[in-house]
């Protein structure tokens, strides 16, 4: 729960329109993967790498042996 909250807070700090779902942790012998989907608005689709790097950096500050794996879900524009 602590890591899910950390990731969710990091995402919201970047942009209030972002959200996280399907969060899971997979432990391995050398590190733990934090795997989750990040829902992003259509207009941020070109900034995926920047968003990923910002979340990864925040997680690594807290726990150096945690790695992030992000699947992006782009929300279509509303007409």
C-alpha cells in the first residue's frame, strides 16, 4: 500500500489529470518491479518518456531497489 500511494502521489504531483490503476509489485532476487498503468490525457501522449522518467526518479529516491514498469493508457479527447 505504501508504494502504491507513493506512485499515485508522484503521478498527481506531475499533473492532476494523471491516474494510476492495476498496480502490482513483483519481487525478484535483486530488485522489485512496480508495474502499473498510467492513464494520461491525449494532449500528454507525446510526453510519455518525460512522465516515465519523473515517476521513476521519485520512486528511486525512496527505494533504490524498486524499478518502475509503466503501461500508458491514453484517454481520447472529448468532442
